């Protein structure tokens, strides 16, 4: 399943574990393979991200195509697939639309709006709480109000991080008799 989750084909994933693809499909269809089928479906969901990234790279950078002519000469050309690029653009649009409806998407849009500042924060080894505070400070008042319950634990951790940054830990006292 790790192979499929990582973007391998079924054939390649089966070869890793010395199983034929036909056996994998047959087991998946049996009642005894229900858990296997569920793991397979979960792995395919995880593979979507890897595949989408691969396709986006191909859409943006193109790919080489090797053509062998009847006379035996070989021509290599760099080709861009506009249908793939259009499809990936539609996928990114759907991702953006879906992001508007989730807390994670709201946070991603806040990060995108101040991307360089967020990268600076991450480069400074910021804790997740500080990253959360960064996002919370950049949300509009409506988003903050609607996500108040989601943000409260992050804000509490961020306040603790700030306090600890300004107050170095006290040395531990020895409790053993001297």
C-alpha cells in the first residue's frame, strides 16, 4: 500500500511485495480482502497529491518526446501539453474553491497573502503555535469570529511561546541533600 500511496502503479507496487497484480485485484474483490480494499482506496487518495504534483510539473515544464523516423534517425523535442495544463488549472481552481470552506484552506489563503513573511517565520524555527498565531493575526475579523473555537488552542499555545521566549527557564534546583 505504501507504493500506491507514494504514486506507484499497481504493477510496480505489487512487484515490490512479490505479488501479481491479478492476485491483488482478486483479493481486493473477496470478502476476506475488505480491509485490504479499504487500505488500497486510502492509498489512492494519498497518491492523488503526488500525481497532481507530477502532472503540474509536466504542465509547467513540459516533457521530452523522442521520435524515431522511418530512416532510423531520432529526433527529440520538448513538448507542452496544453490540455494537461488546462486540466491542472481547473484542478487548482477547485482546490482554491474547496479551501474557502475549510479551516485549513482559510489558513492557507492567509499564508499565501503574506508568503514571504511566513517563510521568514518558518526559517526562524517557529513553533506550530507561532505559525498559528501568524495566521490568526492575518485573518479578517469575520474569519476570526467564525473560527474562534478553532483558533483558541493555537492562540493559547502562541501566548505561552511568547512568554517563554521572554522568560528563560529557571535552572532546576537540586532536591538531593548535599
